[in-house]
């Protein structure tokens, strides 16, 4: 293996605000692995909430570079297990390397990843488009500027119901809400009743991730599907979510890449949990990995390239919620380094 990387600080189209704060740029790390002349690409956005920075990922690369590069690559699952033990405290970096390994593997076999897995893209759900917290006028303007069949609305403010009522008056599109752990149990009890009247499709992570007893109570009374995000970071969390949530949101960066995400999907389905695959504002590189995993799941949140003002790759075509992949092998993307 040969390893290269590129750190970027990519601007958002709009400032991106959730219940935990605002950012105008998304720091991310793009990696390239080369094996026998075949290059594969992966990505890991940096998320301070999880104590992961681009600088930390680069430090981990340089500390373990010789071991990352010396591996005799045959197939991605074995490489993932090697990386998982080599870099146990940095799932984000493992994710980037795992995606790159799958890109190589698909190219070695001259097939897109979804074909390697026997998946049918026609069974992929539409992806939502995310509207971050903002003034009500700006949130409505973003909907005008981005017509879409499904919106994910970030909440966690004193004006949550006013926001959703105004959005519902403006659009008949499906609406999902994401509190990013920003509600109390009392807030959630009251809001769920009103949100049901406003035809909300699902609620993502209503309570803080450590409030399991309160989540159990909310689950018992909710007539809107509750989807775990912060409560379901890795494979070990999937079974914990049963009887506390109706479904889970799998983030590749948090769980460590494509390899564990595929296992999480299988585990969730066995447990009767609904499955969403979500993004962390990835470019088309990380988003392509998500798109290949979408066939047969319930919900998609893969709008990262639509939220960023700059992209570093081509190969995905968004058309009002439907994402068309190229038929090129591997991820099906072309990396274009920014100057």
C-alpha cells in the first residue's frame, strides 16, 4: 500500500447550525490508498463533538504509516479488522481507510460496490435535504431555494413548533425532525403530540444519549418513529437500541466505515429496527460510500455534497432526492484535488 492524504476546510452553502452550535466550514480528510497501481479514495469529516480533528487523524496516520502501508491487501473486511486493532481510538480515520480499501476492491473486480454486494439501486430510498437551525425566514428561504421531496429539519430551540408549523404550511413534502439530543423528556412528550398533528415522518435523537431510562418512557408513548443517532455510534450499540428506539441512524465515520456499517444493517434488520444511513457533511467521496449502502434500507440522509459550497469529486448526480451513481467500478467517483 501507498498512502497519501489531503486536509480540507470546505465551506457550507449556508452556515450549518444544530442544537450544539454553528459552523461555516466542514474540516475533512481525504485519503488515497494505492495497491498494485490501483488507487482508492476515502473520507472522514472531523467532528469536534466526538473529539476528532483533522490534525488528530493526520497524527495517527504518521504514527502508524508504516503499518498501514505494509499490509498485504487481499480484501476489505480483513484490512478493516487489521486497522481496527491498529488504530483503536480513531474510528473516523479507520472509516476513511476502509472506504478507500473498498474502492480499490471494486476496481480490482471491475464492478461498482453495489453490484459486488448484489444490491439493486432501484430499492434505495430517496435522500432528504437538511435545513439547519436559523431564523424562521431563512429556513423558509432555504426551502424555496432547494425544492425537495423530503426535508430534515434541525430542531432544539424554544421555537420548534412554530418552525415546523410554518414549514408545513409552505410544503407538502415529507418532514423529518432531528433534535440532536436537544430536548428534555418533558419537551419531547409535549412536542411529539403536536408533531404528529403536523404529519412528521420521524424524530431523530430526541434526548441526550445517556438518558436511557427517559428514552424508554418516550419510546413507550411515541406514535412517531424515534431514530437513534448519538445513541448508536458503533456495532456494540445496535442491540442496546432495541425497545428504546424504533430504528437507528448509521454514520460511517462513527462506526468505522463500510465494513462495520454492513454488519450493523444486518443486525438491525434481525432485531426489527428500521435503518437510516446518515451523513456527516461528506463530499461526494464519503457520500458515494453511503449511496452504495442504501438499497433495501428505510431512510437516507446523504445530502452532504448539496450542503457544501465546494466538492472534491464527481460521480454522483442528485435529482430531487434521487441519487444516481456512475457505473464506474468501486465507489464510482473521480477525485479532483482542490488547489
